[in-house]
C-alpha cells in the first residue's frame, strides 16, 4: 500500500506542475507582463519557468532524480515567491492574486521539499 500511495502522491503532485509549465508555453505572451520590469529578459523567463516546471514534473512522474528535482523546484519556487508574488502584494489591484499564487507556490515548495526528503531516505536506506 505504501508503494501505491507514494506513487500516486508523486504523480498527483506532478500533474499541476506539468499543467502550469505547459500553460507558460501556451500563454507566454499573456504571462510576459508578470515578469517584473526590473528583471531583464521578459518572455525568456516565461519560457524558462515553463521548462523548469515541466522538467520537474517529468522527473517526479518517471521517478528519477527526485531529490535533485525536489530541491531545485523548492529553490525555484522560493525565487518566484520573493521576486514576483511578494512585490505583487504591494499592488492593490494585484494583491489578491499575488497572495493566492504565493500560497500555492509555498504549498508546492513544501511538497517538493517533502518529496526530496522522502526520496533521499529511500536512496540511502
């Protein structure tokens, strides 16, 4: 049963990552405005973010390098929280969306660290 729940948890966790990543490619032009103006590169970061999310999702689904994927995803999400969501809290028109996305990404960050810890123990046991 533990193998089934761990496998299901990995895949369920990966599905939103994959969808969010693919949305970055499908709606890149619309998402370009979310890149803070003080960060050069604009749409490049939308595509890079999409690629990072899809790569992490694939790693979780195929059950390869999950410790690295989990830690990398956590660092990536922390950077997004600090550079995009926290500054968005200062904009009254964006505050609700910024808080919602901050909490979503914080939950995903926690999940990615949990998976990294679980799979670290499995690899060393």
